[in-house]
C-alpha cells in the first residue's frame, strides 16, 4: 500500500517556493532584529551595576 500525495507536485513546489522566499527575506530580517535587540539589552547602561557585583565577590 503506497501513500498518495495529498496535493500535486506543482502545488507542492509553489508552497515550497513561497516558504523559501519568506525564509530568505522576513525570517532572516526578524532574526537579525532579535539578535541586535538582545545585544543592546545586555549592554544597556543600567545593567552595569549588576555586572560588577559578581566580579567584586571574587
């Protein structure tokens, strides 16, 4: 018993192409913005005191 595809091969390629285009553009952009946000969050000025406290305890 073999499995029959739910949608045709052409439709599968259209879905793949659309998902690939989304991943190449918006997903990459959102990951870049998230990464920059995390870096800026950890380097914000109010965090400096909390970063010095563990260093003084050694």
